[in-house]
C-alpha cells in the first residue's frame, strides 16, 4: 500500500459501501451522520487549537499577520476565512491573508499540479514579504501536500510562527509546525473526497482561530462584532442593532449615536455607556487598547 493510500482520509468507508444503491433520503441521512462525527473530532484538538490562537495573538501584538496557505479545498477555505475578517472585525485587508496553490485562478477552477510545487509556496510567501513576526497556518487534509509542507518549512527558516492543520494522525506537516492540529475525521462518505468531512473540520478550525483571536484583540463586546465595517445596507442595519443591543437604547437613539460616532459601533457604544462625546470615547478606547469593557469601566 502506498503512503497516500494508507491515510485515513483515503480509506474506503464501510458505512457508505452501498452509497450508489441508497435511496436519496437514506444517502442524505448517512452523510449527515458522518458529518456529525466531525465536531467531536475537532473537540479532541481544542488544546492544540488553544495554543495556536495564543501564538496568533502574540504574532498580531508584534505587528505580524495571520497567513493561511494551502492547496485545493484546504487553500480555498483559508482564503474564505481571510476575506471575511476585514468586514467582520474591522481590520485592514492585509492583516489576515489567504494564499492558495495556483494563485487566484485556483479559487474557481482546479489548477493541476499546483499542489506538488514546493518552490511556488516559497515564492508565494516571499511575495507577501513573510517575516518572523507573522504566523503561517498551513492547511492540508492529507498532512503531506508538498506545497503546504514547503510553506511551513519556509516559514520556519524565516522565524515565523508555524501552525499545521491536517486531518490525519502523525501528519508530515506536523513535524514542521510549532503547533500541530490534527483532526482525525476518518474515511469520507465518498472515498478520498476531502472536501467533505475533512473540509468541514478545517473550516471549523479556521472559524475558531480567527474568531478567538479577534475576541482577544478587543474586536468583540459580549458576543457583538463591534468593530464591523458597515459598508452596505445590511451591515449599516446590523451596526444600529449592535449599538441598541449593547446599550439598551431604542433603534432611533442607536442610529443617532452611531451617526455621531461616524458609523463606528464601538465608539457609539462607549459614547452611550460612558456618557461622553465621540472624541472622548476614542481616547478611552485608545487607552484600553480597543477593549470596550475597560473603556467604559
């Protein structure tokens, strides 16, 4: 048996051996049952995910970035998580990056052979000027993708924090990471199709990494995304509701305070709860490193 064939993500799943003859509803219930196994697999890796968040928070406090890198589905998931961070948490687009083997074209179509090119991973990281302050998160369901392995190795040579996310035990990527997150998702419903359970597991971990990191950065008050960028009608409405929820005022009052705060929900909340104007609220937030609770203290 080849090394690839021996990976748990490549094995045939005995519970889905008759997939092609299942009635549609049975097929879907079987898929759902397999998906239900993913959350418990992720739960087993919470200690490693915790350490990863701690390292990412440290990197950001040094002025570093979170850089996801991977190939295929894994790479797309990293890009997906990265592009959602600026509007959700009010950060600059360059603070969280997503790099995928084959470049932007690989987001919408398969770029054959891209995942097997280790030199391209080094070039891609060099192109974004990777430094020792950054945190590199290498995503690879198999845990052996050459592109991702090379990215982690290059990250280490630069002195960056390296974090590996895989869906197999004893993954090769783990040996090149300061923190190794291994989610044992097991055989897929459709043999070898790691866009299924393995993809779901990786998405869950990415959600945890960025959400927990941004909470630690003061981007959240309670469970509200108080640093969001209200760049469209839906987000403007959400910002109003966030201010109302956080302060207990009605929507018209929240709208007025938000306008006085220049559309920044966090500033509006501090204005209302501390009874100050926008300038003073900004000063209080600067003193508290952007955290609302100590600002209203």
